[in-house]
């Protein structure tokens, strides 16, 4: 089947893409800028990428006429202008364009709608649903609750609040009830709904088994993360003050925070669970969703922006295409330097640590290892598993090898030292440059203080190490 995927470079789009490919579909990905969309070369034959802008009807002629199914995963909630008007235009252009194709079924992912009291955001989502339903194809709308998973806006806001604030003075809307659902369940629902005739021309609420207040969600996250947090709700915060509070404390834009605050005042609980029976889905609990998400965030396992479960080994593909260290909520030291001798540079990288040391500021590395040893960590005495080669799983002092490919020129290490957070160190050859990136995801305020404390030493060590590794 040929499937049209809108929002292909978004949070949900990237995850449903691989599920569709694994089912043998050919996926036509709609993006506004091809340069910002990377296709794993392993799947090039089964993916088509078209540059379209659903706000500009003239660009939609690129949509193939033999489309058989489609996903509508777009929204304009963070737009600087009136997002409701933009969403209406986008939905209308999508509906008209898709009606010209052979499309049998379209699936729209929306939000749970409280029919009695709609925020501007949810009113816009309902309007989009009404516009899309007027097409010549069958439409199914899945109205999902708060989505829990690494990378979702809701989850990252929860993490930001809990990690940064030991004590929270919060607006009263934190007592509002909602029904969160895990990202894996959302992707499964989207996948199983497509071409399921029992779902045609209907809308369904999609939520997990737990009904919680936002305050409970924050406290459950704090417990799962091992952090003690106290939350005090006050009735005096206006919606605008609440929006500023969310904007300054978290990493989202003010426009998005305003839209979210308006929605968070409205209870969003599922009407029924009919869809779960139709697609044979048993959603996991909120606590289990947190557990699975945090396992991926905290373990030295591969972090995939394409498919969280790829590490199961189901696909015989180029694994490097799927390996990405986290980005949201992280501190990074990113440097690159030109070199003249690729072979010598790669060989030197592959001998790093152990007897060879770290090439620059070794006394600082040894000091850090000594401190780690005192605090019960592995220290530097572990050395290397093999002095001549590196393989996935090998030890390199207080690092562990996550990925190593000399031909590709990429080495990724995960820190096993005692840290108030998680850390990665990556070396990558790119077009005559050695790119060196140190990434640190802090845990709570102590983690953030730690980063700024060691920042001057990083500037000294990482700059010198990069220079020594780049063979001229």
C-alpha cells in the first residue's frame, strides 16, 4: 500500500514511519524542507519524500494520485500567529488534495475533547476533525490523552518541572484530571487503525488505564526518578501568569505554553474504551510508561530517534543510521577540527584511554578517576578491554563503548562514572573534519550545578584533546 505521512519529521511521524515500512508499505513523507529530513539509506527504496506546505495549495500538486491511506499528524499550536486559522487552512487543503487521490482511509491523531468545556486549542482540533471528515475517503480520529515518552512535549515539560524545581508553587490547574497514554501504545493504535473498516467514519478516545491529576503525574515522575519534590498549588495565578511560569521554568515557547495552559484547565478523560477492543490493545499504566521511558533515557542502551525498539535486532539494517544521543534537556560541548590524515586520526581515536591516556590533560582525567573511585565508581584503573581494538560493550576506563566503526569513523562512548546525570562522548569523521561532542543530561539541580562547575575544565580538556587527535 502507498501511505501518505504528514508530519513525517515530527515526534509521532518518525516513530510510525518505521512501523509502516516494516509492514511492507511504501511511505510518501510530506516535509516542508528536505534538508531537515534524513532518510536512513537502508529504507530509501520504500520512502518517497515530497516538499509540500499545506498552507500553500499550489505546492500540493506533488502528492501522488495513487495514495491509498494517509495520516494527518500536523498542528500549528506553537505558531506565532493565529494557529486556529492556520489549522483550518491546513486541514482544508489536505482534505481537498487527498480527495483527488485513490485514498480509502485517513487517520487523524487529535486530543481528547471535553465536549462541555473546550479550550481554544481543543476547539481547533475539533474543527480540524470536522473539516477532514468532509473528504471522499473514510476518516478515523483518534483523540489521545497526554502522551508519555521521551521527546513528547508533555513528557519533556513534566521532566523539566520535576528536575529543576525541588519545591513548586503551581497554579490550581495542576489538580485537573487527565488520562495519559504511553507513546508505544499510541503508535500501535495508529498502526492497527489504518484500513481497519470497523473504525471507519468514527472518532475514538485513546487513553491509558490511569486517571490522574497533573500534580499526581509530576509526583509519580519524581518518585520514578528518585527525587524528593513538594508541590504547593495556589489559586492566585491567572492563565497569563501560569503561561509565563511554564515558559520560564521549562524549555517550551511562550505561544506553546499559553496554548497548553488553556488546555490544562479542562478535564480530558476518555468517554469509553471501544477502540481498544477493535484493535486488540491493552495500554500500559502511567507508571510503566515512565519506567520504560526512563530505562531508555538512563541506560547505556542505544538511543534511537527512529524506533525505540530497534535494538531488539528485528531489522538487519545499518545500525548507525538509528543511533542518536539525547538532545532535549541536555548540555553539549560540540567542537570540530580539520585534519589531513584520516587513517592516522581514526587510528589514534581507536587507541584512546588505557595505556594511551586521553592525549591531553591526563592529570585531570586521572584526578577525575580518583574522585570517582573515592565515591564508589570504577575510576580509571579499569583501562581498556583490548589495547588494540574497540568493540561494542568494551570498557575504556570509566566509559563503555556503545558504537564503534572504524570504516565509518564513528565512536560513541557512554560514561559509567558516578555522575548526577548521564554522559556521552562521541567522535565522528565528517567531510575532512573530526567532530567531537560531549553530551550531559543532568539529574535535578545538582546535575546542572555539576555541569557549570566542570565547564572550565571541559574547555581546557576537550579543546586540547581534539587538537591532538586531528592529525595534520
